[in-house]
C-alpha cells in the first residue's frame, strides 16, 4: 500500500515537474541551437531546429532570438503546432542583400499557425536597397518576383507586436487566409524611393487589426486586396508612402468581396495619396462595401480622398469599358488637413455600376497652389452630405 502510494506520489511529482519545465521552456536559438550573432552564420538551421521542438511541445513555448545581428537566408516556420507559440525577436535579423539568393518570393514565412505571437522589439531587415533600382515589376509582369519580408499564410488568433520590418525587397508584410490577426505597435521602415514595398498587404483574411503603427515606405502603407473582411486600421501614421488603399480590385476572375473596413484616427504626411479605393476598368465583377474612413489628418497629401474606378496605371487596360466592381456604403467623416494636389476630393465611380450609399461628412481640406483653391469632383455618385464641406462637394466638373 505504502509502496503503491509512493509510486503514485512520485509519478504525480514527475508529471508536475515535466509540466512546469515545459511551461517555462524557452527555446533560445543561441544558447541551445548554435546560432551566432555574427551576421555570417546562417540562422536558418538553428531557427528551424528550435521551431521544430517548440512546435512539438504540448505546453506554450517561446523561441528567443536574443539581441545581436544575425544573417538569415530564408525560413518557413510551419504549423500546425501542438500549443501556442511565441517568437520573441530581440535582435536584428538580416536577409541576404543579393536577390539571386532567393528562389521564391519569400523570406520569412509563417504557415498554418494558431495562437501565435511575434514580439520582442526586434527588426527584420530585408536589405532591399540593392533591388529597388532594378525592380520594374509594376511595369513588367514577367519580372522576377522579389522576396516579401514577412508572410502570414493561414494564421489565426495571432498578435504581432513591437516588431519592425525594414527595407524589404518587395512588400513588407503579406497577410493571406488569416483570421483574427493583430499588428500592434508595428513599424515599417523603408525610403520613399523603394519600389513596390507596400507596408501591410491583406487579402482573403477576416478580422485584421492594425493599431498604433508607424509606416514609412515607397508604396501603399496599407493595402487591402480582395476578400479583406472586418479590417480595422486605427492610429496608423503613414508617410512617406502612397497612402491607405482598398484595391486595386477587378483585375482577376473570382475575386472575393471586400466588406467591413474601418480606417480611423490616422495621420498621413507627404504621401502620394490619402485614403483611396481603386478598381480596374473593363474588370471582372465584384463588390466592396461597408467602409468607413474617419478622423484622419492629411498633411500635404496628394488626392486625399479618392475613389478611382478607372485605375489604369501605364495604360494597361481598356478605359472604354466600365469597372464591374460595385462600391456601396462608404463614408468619409472628419477628414482634415492639406492637399498637395488641387483635386482634393475625387469620387470617380463606374458608369456601369454607380456607387451607392456614399457619404461625406465634415471635410476640411485646403490647397494652396497657384491654380486656386482645392476642388471636388464626382462622377456616377451622389454622396450624402453633412457638416462642413471644404472643398464644396462635387462642385467641379468631372
Ligand atoms: C483573437 O486572437 C487573440 C490572440 O492574439 C486572442 O487573445 C483572442 O481571444 C482571439 N479572439 C477571438 C474572438 O478568437
Ligand atoms: C480589434 O479592434 C477592435 C476595435 O478597436 C477591438 O474591439 C478588438 O478587440 C481588436 N482585436 C484584437 C485581437 O486586438
Ligand atoms: C490615435 O493615434 C495615435 C497614434 O497616431 C495614438 O497615439 C492615439 O492614442 C490614438 N487615439 C485614440 C483615441 O485612439
Ligand atoms: C455601412 O458600413 C459601416 C462600416 O463598416 C457599417 O457599420 C454599417 O453597418 C453599414 N451600413 C449598412 C446599411 O450596410
């Protein structure tokens, strides 16, 4: 009896200690997996080894990349994992500068994870300066696809906080097929002349929050592609960059609807555009609805408020056929500041499918160029107006 009890107690103790050990388990890539912060030793294998163990752990685990500067050739961190995982990046992780080191347009990829956190104050540096001058992907569809710094594919219930992505060769962050994913105190940093470096691009994802984030880049700060649902962009500072965009939509067949977008408490400074929704003419059908842009400050911004359903850069399309993307329930409220282009408000909707339920409330945007004050142009839309309207809504001919 006494012996049996002792065995019971011992096995219980063993169970407790192993659980306690697993719970406090920290997978430090330097201390346990041979990573070196020397910018030479590839972090890839240490990181993948740490990931493999952490992912198999049945208790929550934390992988730590300590302070220091590391070289990482490429890594795809795959799920599903058995318990929540946190990747704590304290150091700076650098990509190879040479784009020919990449066979696929990926650098760091997170695949099929649930309950995932990235934290730690660290930096992912794509070392993209070598490529921007050569990147003609915007004009040439057969260009080599350059790597995206961070890809989140089919990730759910995730928090990415206190992380910086710097000088990506292409988009900084791509969010695809995700659910309930938040970016908090996130930083995107690249110069104004970095081509095609969208800050955070979202597609086919539901429940995305981008909060208290600073984005300086050479393309859209935030861009929402098809299938973006219930997206909140709050407290984002954007500039330099091309603004906050929905679209461009309608280029491809079977695009999913965009529905439920709230952009609020944002400041845009010296950006090429402000808040815009763009769709291609002669497009495939689709919809984008329930979008609110509220409490936004514009400082010297081009096209501060823009709906452009004739989006056709480099004349790659047939402008005679209208866009078949239906836009509805779109509000612009309390948008103030200065424009760097005379056309401060431009709502150019599709002649085939006019916009419905567009609202302009408390707009006060000034322009101080030689041509005269700011103008407001509308086509195929009759917005509901309330509060201040400067420029006077839809007053200039389209
Ligand atoms: C969303 O994800 C967070 C983790 O980042 C989690 O705490 C929260 O419970 C999730 N929300 C829902 C509705 O699942
Ligand atoms: C996303 O933002 C909304 C509104 O601010 C908030 O209610 C929700 O909890 C946020 N979700 C996460 C996961 O932070
Ligand atoms: C608005 O955003 C700024 C960051 O740009 C943040 O500091 C502030 O707390 C936000 N205000 C509210 C009411 O969320
Ligand atoms: C319009 O869009 C807003 C913002 O997403 C949403 O809260 C509201 O329910 C929508 N209204 C209608 C009538 O669809």
